[in-house]
C-alpha cells in the first residue's frame, strides 16, 4: 500500500478482487461450525469401527447402549456453539497460527469437559467404554483441527494472491487524510490497497502532505471498472452541505461510504460508535469492560461454579473452623474493608490467621511480612496454602466478588508509605470490575503483599490486561492455573 507523488496519477483500472478480505474471513469463520457438527458425529462412528476392530480379537468388543446415536448427536449439536471462534478468519488471514492453536486448544478442552460433565450428570455415558471415549475425543480433535489447518492455509493462500485485499479510497485531502493514510500503513499494509486521496480543489483549504490522486469525478469513473470496498470521507462533520453533496455524488457507486473520525491517528482512546437515547451517535471513549451478555455469562459462572465449590468444600470449611477455634481465642472469620466494583467498599471474609486483637481495627494498616509474629501456627499453614481465602466464596455468592478478577486491596493500604492512587493514576481502573478470589496477576507470579511501588505497578498492569481482554475462556484458564500457583506458594506467608 503506497500513496506517493510517483503513483498518485495512476488511475488505471485493474481487475477487481473476487471477494473482500472481510467477507472471506467471515465465511471461513461461519463455515467451521457446520464442519464441526458433521465431524463430531462422524468421529463417533469412526471411533466405534476402530474400537471394535482393535479389541474384538482380544475379546474386548464394546457394549454400547441404545442411546449411542442420541449421545453422539447431543455432543455434535454442542460442538458448534463451544468451538465457534468468530475471529478465526481474521486471525488466520494474518498468519497468527500460534494464537489459533492456543485458542482452539482451550475451546476443545472446554467442549470435552462439558460433554463429560453432562454425561456424568445424566449417566448417558455410563454404557460407553472409556477406551471408546478416548478414541472419540482424539478422532474429533484430529478431524476438527485438520479442518481448521486446511481453512487457515486456504485463507493465507488467498491473502498472498491478493484476493483478500481491502480496497480503500479516501475522499478529502488534509491533515485528517494524512493521519488516516499513516494509520492504515501501520496496521495491515499487506492486506489494504489504498487507491489514493481524491479531492476537488477548494480555495483556502488546509494543505495536505499527500498529493491528490484525482477528483471525485475520476473516482466515480474508476469505481465503475473496479471493485472498491470502502470510501472513507475525511471532511469535518460541520461541513454539512458539502458532505451531503459529496455523498449524493458517490452514491452512484454501490460502495459503503464512511465518515472518518477527526481524531483518527491521535492518542484519544476512541473505540466505536454508540447511541444515546437510541438516536444520538457518540464516539465511545471508554465502556464497561464486561457488559450485556458477557456480564450475564460471568455472573452465571460465579453462581454456578462458586455454588458447586462451596457445597464440595463445606467439610473442609468446617475442619478449618474447628482448628482455628482450638488454636487461639477469637472469632473464626476475619472481616476487613476492601475496595470493590466502582470504587465502593465491602467486607471481605477470610479465616482468621492472626492472634485476635480487638484494637487492630483502629490501628494503622500494616501488610503481612514474612515470619510475621502476629500469625498463629494454624494461620501460617492456612496462609501458605491459601485456604484462608475460602470464605470469600460466600462473598461471591453474595454478589460482592467474582471467582476471577483483580484481588481486592484493603482500604487505605499503603506501599512504601504511599496510597496506590498516589503511585499510579491507573490504580482506580482496577475497580471497573468485581474483585476476584484469584486473578491474572496471581497466576503470573504477582501474588501476596506489595512492598514496593514496582510490585504494585506490575500488579496494576496485569489487572488492567485482564480487564481489557476478558473472556470466559480466560477466566477458565486462570481457574485451571490457580491450583499450580497455590502449590508453588509464591509470596504466600
């Protein structure tokens, strides 16, 4: 992609691409669920043949129940919903194969877990031999992975052939057009073909560093002979009459016409367009990180998984409570004010691990240190194993916390005698979501007390990464990695 004086006058019509990059990427993503449905069901039949032929000579032929086809069909129906990745085509066109592999590995693991969980609850898989299940999952993984590899390679081949190039024409020379072209050059120059900057000369117009490629009339003539995916206008929206006149002329072409925001290429963190009052468009500078159906999904995750964990761990909670009571006088549960969603405060529940001091609440807050003499014998074990955090499951069920999120810091907690908000102005951004029992910081080694400003800044950085990149798969990944971090006992004392 290039716009220069040497090529600015070249308006030779070239063959139009067969399809836009955007359409091909969407097609690749949307075809895979159909393939997944067919291959999961096919894998069940293939696994039966393989399993029977391998084990029949040994007298270990499988005995399947009558609900074989129904169970395989249920799994095949679930597969497209769990394995679907709407970003597959876009990521494949950029050649980010490692990202595709990691994403699909997580999705297939989740699919297998859901199928096994449903089978255990409904007892539908009780009549299926374990060896057959292993072969079925392996065959399903092989077939669905092979499909994705072939589709990804085909998309990349189209990419290299230039079939998926996105052809863009810019209308309106000036500083906004300059920044737009520079931004396009820095994003995906290999997938964007810029026809040039088209503009009708107007006396007194703001000068541009790019030479105009042609006039609007020349752009319209060019659009009759070759495909254009986008026409982007860089005029200010205040120039209403001229803007409408240009749009009317360009409507002669069957091409999407977009108005480029005036702050393109600047550091203003604009993202997308939203509507206030269902009719007033606004540029969205910031948004709730987890909203709408994502918020519903996360709430369901907390209630479902949190409720199951609470029920399973009730005997453990009772044993710990008894040990604390026998070890030292005082309450079993320790409550402390912590920061939560939208910078509000709540009482967090923990098993008491220190000697009871009724006056501690009015004393200055002191973070726990290694070999802290305030910690009891039972408390030292609970802190090292993180079992003192288990009562926070009740905070989750009360809606005050999530299973996964930034760890809630104590109100007025200080690091190097400074508040977190005094160390970094991004500190309050941690509170845009509910705090969690575990989080991205904890599974990346940023666990325990923050004794230095560097430790606090790193934790805030990791927390903000989690908030900006939240997904259900990321939450499940953190939950899976958490036991390993607990076993390591990093910074746990």
